C-alpha cells in the first residue's frame, strides 16, 4: 500500500465508524430539569440494518419515560424503582436511513458530563457501542 492510500484510509476511517454511531441531538441541558433526550441513529452497520438499540441510563437520572416506536418492541429494565435501561428491538432501520429514539427524564442535580452507554445491534450480529455525552449546566 502506498503512502497516499494509507493516509486516505486513516482519514476515512473515523468517518466510517462515526456513520454507525449514536448521538444525542442536544448535548447540553440544565441540571435537575425535565429533559427530552433524542438519540439519533445514523443507519445500520456496514450494510446491515439496525435491529436493536439499548440505551443505559446513568445513575441520578429519574422518572425516565421512553417513547414507543411503531415497528419496534420496547423493553424497560428497572433496578428497584429506577429505569436502568431501555431496549428497542425490531425495525429494521436500513443503512441508508436514520431514526430517532426518545426518552423523557429528570436529570441529576449536579454539573458536568453525564454519559449514556448505547449498544446498536445490526442484523449480521455486529454490535456498535457509543457513549453520547450530555453536559449538565447550572439552573438559572
């Protein structure tokens, strides 16, 4: 492989991996407030459609309520009285499309970064992990 091809491959690799990443529509919110988190899925994984999305809710998030989606089965995992994770299965979400999955929640009363570990599973069994981050700012 010549140097030009190597540099091109290194340049394109982040763009290809970002294609299947899950991101948050909003990346900042006020601490302790009700917040609608929109998780944007940019399609499938290397040509295979997305068939499952699991969003784990960090400690301190409360009163989480997921939005049902037509064509997707939803499972809510609880730890005592707290929603620990939400999993949508079904779809499928084709590579050439995107979709959004939403949750209403009350954010923790602290400042700084809150991470939402996400697993995106595609029809060929590939699982892509993402960790969208929300920055909590002071209430005004």
